[in-house]
C-alpha cells in the first residue's frame, strides 16, 4: 500500500487518480473528515484524518505501508519540520521508497517555499531511505482560478509582467509521472524535473487561450498592491501572502522554466501542451 499525504489538494487528487488507475492500493492522509469520505469515493482504500505537524499521525499512518508520496500542504510555514517528521516515520517503519513532491528550481532562496523544499531534499539525501524527488513546474490548472475573467471579460490577469516566462505542467502528467516512479524500481535515487512546456511568456499563454476560444484574450498585469488587497480579502494568511508576493517578484525578474525532455522520457509520450489543456478545460 502507498501512503499519499496532502491528498485532498489538486496535486494529491491527480496523484491518487493516477495510482488508482494502475490498480494500486492507496491510503490517504487528509486534514478534515469530509475530505476522507470524498477521497474514498475516488478510489482510496483507506483514509486518515490528522495534522502533518503532529508526530503521532505518522505512527498511525505508516503501518502496512510500502511507499510514501509526500505532499506538504501548499505554502506551509512548517514544511521543513513536516518533512523531517515524514522522513523519520518512513525510517522507523522501514518503508521501501520515499517520493517527495518538491518544486522546479528549489535552489532559489529568494522564494521561501522553494528554499524549504530544498532543505527537505537535503534531509532525504542524508537518510537511509530509497527515494525519488519530483520537481514540477507551475501547473496549467492555476489558470483556472481566472477562468471567469477570461471568459467574461477577455482578460488573463497575472501579478507579474506579461513578458514573464514560465514553464507549465498539466497535473494529469504529474500524476502519471508519480505513478511511474512508484511502480518502477529502476527510478530509485533519481531527482526529476517534471516540466510540460518551455518558458512561455504570459502574452503567449493569453494568445494560446484566445486561439482555442476564437477570440482575443488580453493580459492584464495586476499591480502587486492590488493583488495583496484581493488576497487579503480572500482570507489568505500572512505567511502565505508574503511568500506568494516574493514568488511573484522572483517570476517578474527571472521567470521559472526548464526542459520537458525528462517528462517525455518518463511518460513515453509528449507531455500535454497548453493548447491540449485549454481544449480540455475550456470547451
């Protein structure tokens, strides 16, 4: 059985779907009881409710587990501690494999959540575990947060420059990559960048959306002060607010992009293009 932490988020759901499609038994760890019942409907054979900063949850979650796919809650200020506890539990229960869900270019200290993930990677290197690390690019699914403004106003709103270049990844491909490294022992010890596209400017993203929709979509650069106000009104926490602001500033100055050669090799096919994704999600 495979333990999937952080299973209720969009990443966890994509990984669960891919693992279940391969006939694998999955135990999920979630934060709220209603999430547990929902994920069981999507194929999880077992589910636990708990807080990943609590050492006790790993004592309950690890028995009978062969491998773990560890996703920390997004933008969690205690990611290093959560990683330490998960690795400690995996060692105590002699798990055969630890797969860590990291991020593309974790070496970037200017983005705190990237830097925290690098520290967890370092702990894995120094453990006795057989491990894999997946470093995914930003998700194409992030576009869906602005779907209403795209469809109703013809605006693709981003809190950085229209020239900002970002690689993107379809979560379907991420799920398949996760399933691949969890089912083929030949991947043990590998660190893989999981990238779907090359570095696309935000103008190119808007143009691709417009081609599929058959209308002009304009990029709207949202000033960071306006983004902060909207984020605060949505109830985002202070750590998450500051971390995202630093990420957007980094994107604006340097972008975030890589090659999809490894993803193509892992999937044994071409990764989904942005046009593939838009056709699926907007039509």
